[in-house]
C-alpha cells in the first residue's frame, strides 16, 4: 500500500498551495480555512465539502500520530512537536490533498468497526469520498494523500449579441455632380434672383 513516489507526474502539476502547521489539535481547523481560500482562488469551490472532510480526517490523524491533542500546549511543549504539512496540488482535472507528517507508522484502513465504535471510520470516509488515495514515503516521515475529481466546468453563458452601429462609411456616398437639368437650373436661378 505504501509507495515510494507521489501519485502524479511533476509535469502534470498545474498549481500548488502549501501550509505547514505545528501538530496541535487546532491544525485541522486552520487547514480548513487554508483550503477554503485556495479552492476559491482556483475556482474549485465545488470540491469544498469533500475536500473539507478529507483534509479534516487526514490532518486529525497526522496530529494524533505526531503531536498533542487537547490542552493548551506551552511554548516549550510546542518546540518539541513535529510539523504537519498540508499541500494542495491542482492537476488538469483533479485536486490532490496531501498531508505530510513525521511518523513512519502506516495508516490502517479499518473494515471491522462495529456500529457502537466511536472511532476507526476516518479513513473509510476518505476512501469513499476520494477518487483514489494512498501513502508514499518521504525523508523523515510519510505523506497520506487523496485525489478528488473536479467535474467538468460548465461553459459560461453566451454574451448578449451587440447591435452593430451603422458606420458613416456604410452610408451610400452620394456626391452631387454638375446638373444639366434645365428645369432644375431655372428653379435655382429663380431662387437666387428672389434673394437679391
Ligand atoms: N497519519 C497517520 N500516521 C500513523 N497512523 C495513522 C495515520 N492515519 C491513520 N493512522 C492509523 O490508522 C488508524 C485508522 O485511522 P482512521 O482515521 O480510520 O480511524 P481513527 O483515527 O482511529 O478514528 P476516527 O478517524 O474515526 O476518529 C488509526 O487508528 C491509526 O492507527
Ligand atoms: Mg482518524
């Protein structure tokens, strides 16, 4: 189940956002805020519900494996904690959520939870929401990742048609030439004489 490499090729990565947090129990809430801002920026807000759930479960697991849950950690206590890094990777038609932690323990998907059990369902939820998920090793820890598909983006509505203004150049150009019509010449002459 644990692989040695990320599930995507570096050349297919379109964009990346990353946040590192001390492994305390507020990390999941901070990660969700970061996620909301990044998904809005990427116009991928449609992923928000699934992405929130996946990120919460993965960050909570990473903190449980490497940090402190509950209480008010002191400055000295914080110094001894590892970091949990959340990385969002935009691929051409999906988003990968990666959560790095400093534990070498592997996550274990549990299929044997009883209805009365209050825990042991986090990874099962990730498994249901994600297109695929997995784990890969990095120096000094591991990365648990989940990939969410981005649905086809509907095309924008067509712009209203603009009425073309008649251009001066489109008007028929009539350049009056010298007239030889005797009736018209007589009329013009009469008009001029009346003015004198
Ligand atoms: N990042 C991790 N590092 C080490 N072990 C992990 C990690 N994530 C999960 N595990 C192991 O996998 C088990 C199953 O994780 P899962 O999230 O499904 O359940 P849980 O965390 O025990 O309970 P719940 O998420 O329902 O509160 C955990 O109990 C833990 O032993
Ligand atoms: Mg869990």
